[in-house]
C-alpha cells in the first residue's frame, strides 16, 4: 500500500515538473496564450505570447500570435498613448513575420493586419501599400482590391472637398474653368488625384471580376467615377460620360442588392447586367 502511495506521489510530482517545464517553454506559453485568447482575455494572451517570443525569438508563430493578440486589444479610431502603443506593437511583430521564413498565409495575414492598423490611424498611403502587398501574395482575394479602391477614393475625395469648400462651391456645382481660381484648383487636383482615381477604378473592377455580386465595390465605383467627373473641367462631354457611368453603377448596385434580398427570401434572383 505504501509503495502504491509513493508511486502515485512520484508520478504526480513528475507530471507537475513536466507541466511546469512545458509552461516555461515557448510551446507551453503559446498553448496558454491561445487558451486566453479564445476566452477573449487579450491582455493575458499578450503576456504569454510575449514570453513565448522571449524564450524563442525565432518562433514565427509566436510573433504572429502576439501581433494578433495586440490587434485584439487595439481600439480603432482611438488616439491615445496606450492604444497607439499597442498598435505599434502589433505592427512590429507583423513586420517580423513578413521578414521571416513564414508561410504564405502568415504573410498575407500580417500584411492585412498592418494595413488595418494604418487604415484606422488614417495613414492611408501606408495602409494602401500593405493592402497592395497582401494582394501581391493573394491576388484572387477581392476584398484586398476593394480595400485599395476605397482608399484611392478617400485620397481623392478629401482634397477635392477641401478645395471646393475654399471656393465656396455648392454640391451641385462643378469646377468651372472659366474662372481662374477654379481652373487652377482643377489643374492641381488632377495632378494630385488622377492617378489615384484611375487606380481606384482598376482595383474596384478587379474586385467585381473576382466577385460579380460585390455590391459594396459597385457602390464605390459610382463614387470614384463622380470624383473623375468633377475633374473633367475642360471636357464637358467626358464629364457627362463619367456621370452616366456613375449612374450605371448606382443602378447595378441596386439591382444586385435586390437580387440578394430576393434570394434570401427564397426567390430566384434575376441576372444582373454585365458591368462595362
């Protein structure tokens, strides 16, 4: 009986020692971090993943998990010291993954993670750079092309609206080249925004090619063409054509949304017109 008790005690001690050793290993800390992350205990997960990185700095998975946990703690749009610090920490470890011998999936997710942080920090050019990187890794993901297109619209829309506000233009008024101040503003905006507009149209077209019922991308296509139309200052025919194309995308967006709604109600959806 005493031998049995001693045997059980020795086995239990060995188990505790093995468990303790596992917890102090990089793999053990990863296991603890994953458990905490699944339970939405992000701060605890970050601590375990950081320990995993400290124990094995070459562990790409540990850097990936740490970055992801930091992103879980990040609050989009909040400009505070702590929030910015956790965002920078996420970017740092995603960058480590990108610069390591990591899998394609890890590289895609890391580029997307950095792009997301920069997008919510209003660093639009930086965000676009990383969405483009992710798209290079995974060119068949329509959401990456959509993200690039929406950023291009943002980059062109904001300076144009600022210029219009300075000129005191009403929403229905276009930049008129007959007036020198509006002519100068139009020329400056074309030089600044035209490449973004063209890239936005190309990116959104690609997104729709990959997902033919991508109504969000169609809605932004309408907006990008309206940006283009307002910069056709010297060519009324081109402006009219752009506005017609924008209206076409509005119609197409509504048609696709209606088709989706009818499909959800159990009806066979009509065939959406082919975008040109």
